[in-house]
């Protein structure tokens, strides 16, 4: 048996790619039935991967026993695919064994082929046995590398969320639109646009199969932005009867779900701006999902994935959709074995699925309990709290950062009753997040930690974290979002990226970290984001200050930061992330009094608020102010119905009715830009932004501020554009 190593795995993967190319041109491949050839590469890739990652067997060490174990235990346990896929495993692997022997890679092709013949029926039986499924197959869990984020979020597209779906449950029958009422208001899209969408879905599917970067290019993103009703075409693809009579290929199902997630992320921005059409599209889409479920056109697994997609896009599912999901979940739970052994088995599978990562387990628990009634939530939390596995108890203790206030309070009550069972790590985490919670919940945390200490639980030490090689920040975009990218040293020549997105009025909006990546991937990640925003290096102190303020902003709305913030805090050894208010006026004064006179100062006289009237001084800055304008349904309605034709009067009205109510928001956006510009040494821009922010904070008339007039003019042009 081989000992696993990342280097050997990478070498095996590279070798396998060459084998696949040669196999597809071999006599062994040509002899396969045409119906199973499309699945051959996926079957081989899955088998070779599982044989090494789970059984630590390189091809030269494959034996009848190890092949049997992989095909009977591992593949049915892990693989999510249709019946046709599993029926193709036997002939494909037999042909592949013959090919490998011809290549000199193995010497026992006949023995392995005979083994496959003996296993064929047994393997199909295992596939149909639900009790043998991985927990991810039984109730799809969330993925830590989730969401298709805004351009400022700094997530590499290669790691976007890939939803889990069992394509065999994509029921055959009528297409969704054929089954809907004839009076549906959903418009048809241009057939050429739909054809382009389907071609892109196939490209994404191929990338999913080969684990390559997803081809979500700017053209595709723009197309999704301009055609929001493509959501329904994609839902139709997920539910329609295939032309070839088969089920939707698993990679193609993933591709469409990725596209749905991408488009909903786009629409979310329009929802936040208050556009009526965006509200209608999202409501109609969810109604279509409900109808598809009622007609049995999509499965519970697909429904679960679509709910994840909505939540990942920051869109709350409508109550009717939650109700449908709850009914299906209740039916599923009713069929489960309620014995303690069965429940413990599911818990162990959940832990195994997330490779012992308590944050991944907790994220699954958050998704699973999101729509449970209070009694069911309490019972579920109690089951995990009382687990004999310390890793599980660690995971459930993290529910103190659940977005649901009842869940947070319930887990604290359970933890207080079982304080002696807290692990040292769980105790340390509770102490850390104590100040991340609303003030009225901190007393409960204190009671738990005091009781745990009295019971003899020692607090684990805070890790120093991985060495940081780079800290990069974007400017504040039009939506008030600012992203931070932190690169840490993982191993020699390998790095991990941490991304944090903070947003005005919301706080910490998104947190993410990558798997280890080489320097070339780090460079690509930074390069891609530099194309859409001005980026620059920042210090640890600056990052700590902004994250701490973001936590404070969230707590002003009684919302703790997301669970993943604690995970990346541990990765970075960030002990100073505590909620701290930001005195914006004082910070602007610091910039104005400490900065040297800007090098591009146009005037000899002392800089004062009179400069605000000079359009040449407050000119737009590329990469900083590109997306600074006002938009939304209210402004659109005003521009469509106003009788004002004179540009100057129109700008004054927009300033008065649409910018003035957002004065504080604009003051903060400009002020935060001043802070990051000063941090990055761009003193001229920092000075102008600080002066502008100060004027907005002090109530200086908007119509006298040249830059705000520019914002109003640009907003009118933008909203009036066809």
C-alpha cells in the first residue's frame, strides 16, 4: 500500500490526464457501447482518484480486494450520479484495465476484470441502498467555498460554489413551462440568447468535470445581467425531460445551478436598489420553483440546492418556498431510522464529510436548522451537544454565531447545562466571540465560560496563525462594499488566500478562504481584481481597525458577524477583532491636519471649503469613483415622469430628493475612501476625499459641492440611458 502525499497525488493526476487522452483513442475505448462512452472519462477519473485518496493505492498496487472495496463501498457511498453512470462503471473500468496493461502500468488486468464482473449487480444494489449513502447525498450540505460574490469580493472563480444535486432525481416528464398555466407572465427570451446560455453551461460543465477554472467571463456575466428571465430557462433545464431520454448529466446540473447562483447575485444588487422588476423576478422565480416541486418536476435535492443558491445570493426565500421545503424535509425525517445508532452514524458521516472541520459541520447545521420550529431546533442542538465526539461538540458550540437569535440562545442554554463537556478550544472560541454578540446575549456567554472554568475546563491558547505575505484592499465601490485580500504562507511555495468583504450599513458581508494555491494563482487572483478596482497594500493595524468597525456596524443591527470570520481569525491569528466604533469626523481631521499639501494642489490660497465648488479640484478618480452614482426605482420613476428639462434644475432636484436623504451614507463612503487612500500613500486623493467627507458631515449645501453635482449629473445620465 502506498503512503498518501500531495506530491504523489499531483503526479498521478497529471499522468491520468495523459492516460485519458490516449484511452479515448484506443481500441479498448472504441469497443465500448456508444451510450456509455460519454461517461467513461468521469468514471475513470473518479475511480483513480478514490483509489488513491481513500485507499492509498496507486495503479501498480491495485488488487482484486482493493478494487472490490472501492466499487462496493466507496463509489456508492460518495458518488452522486444517475443509474446510467453506475451501470457504465463495470464495462468502462474493464476496458481501462486492459488499456493500462498495454501501457505497462498494471500487470493484472484479467484478474481485475473478473472482479468487476462479480461486483456488477452488488454495486448497483449498494447504490440503491439509501442507508449507505454519504450524508451529502442524503441531505445536501452547504459548501465552504460558496457563493458567487461581487467583483469586489476577491474570490477566484475557480472556487465558486458547486451545488450538490443527484441528477437521477431530476424527474423526467413535462418541461416546467409546458406544465405552467397558459397565462404565465414570464416572457420568452431570444432563442439565440438561450442557445448561448446552453453553450456556456456545457463549457462550465466540462470545467467542473476536469476541476478547472469556471469560464464565467465578462461577456457571460453581462448577458445574465441583461436577461434576468434566463432564470426560468435554467430552471426549465433542471426540470425538463432530456431530448435523449436520459437524466441531466451531473456536471451539467451543477453548471446550471452555478449560473442560477451567478444571476441571482446580479439581481440582488438591483433588489437592494429597490427596483420593482427585480422584486417581481425573484418572486416569480420562487413561485415557479414551488410549482415545479408540486408537479414533481424537480427533486428534493434540487430544491435544497436552489434554497442554498438563494441564501448564498443574500436573498431570503419566501415563506411559501420554506413551507414546501419543510414538508419534504419532514417526510424525509419520517423515513429515517430514529435509533441512537443511526443518528450517531449520521453525525459521524457529517464529520467525515467535512474532514473534521467544525466550521464546515456548523455551517451545515445552520442550513439544516434554518427553517425548523423552535422545539425541533432545541432537540437537534441537544443531540449534537450530547455527542460523545469532541469534534461534534466543538462544531455545535459554534452555533453561537448563527444568524438566528433563537438558535444562538438555545445553544447557550445547552452549553450551560453541559459546561463540563466543553473542550479547551470551544472555551477559547466562546471567549473570543463573546463581544461579537449583541449585548443582551453576552451575559449567557459569561455564565457558560465561568461554569466551564469552575468545572476545570482549561482555555486553549490562541494560535499565532500562518505567516502573512500580503494584505491588499480595494476602494469602496458604488454599493458601499470594500474587500480585503490576505495572502498567508501555507507551505513552501504554497499559499492560502483569505477574503473579507465589508459593506456600509451591514458590516462583515462575506468571508472566505481558499484551499492552498501556488504563487501563480495568487498573482492571477490579485490581477483579476485589479481590473475592476484600484487595489493597494495595507497594514495589519488598518485591517484590524476596519474589521473591528464592521463588527460594530453589524451589532448595531443585532447581527453578529458570519461564522467564517472566526475561522479566518484563527487562520490569521487575529486576536484584535473586537467591535469598535469609528469616529469618522475625527479621522478626517487627522488626514487634513497631518497630510502634506497635495502635490496636485491647483491653488496658492489656503485650502478651505470654498474649494468644494471647484469642479477641477474635485474631479473623478479612475478606479475609485467609477461606480459612484445614485440609482433605484424611485429615481427611475422620477426621471420618467418629470417635466423638468433644464439640466441645472434637474440636478438640483436630484440632489435635494435623492442624494440629501443619503448624506450620511455618502459621507461615510467618501470618508472610508479617504482612509484607504491615506493608508496606501495616495495623499492627494485622501486629502480631497477627507475634505469632501467633512463637508458632508458638517451639512455643507450639496448644490455647492462640485463633486456631488457631478454625481447627480452622472446618475441622471446613467438612469436615462437606454
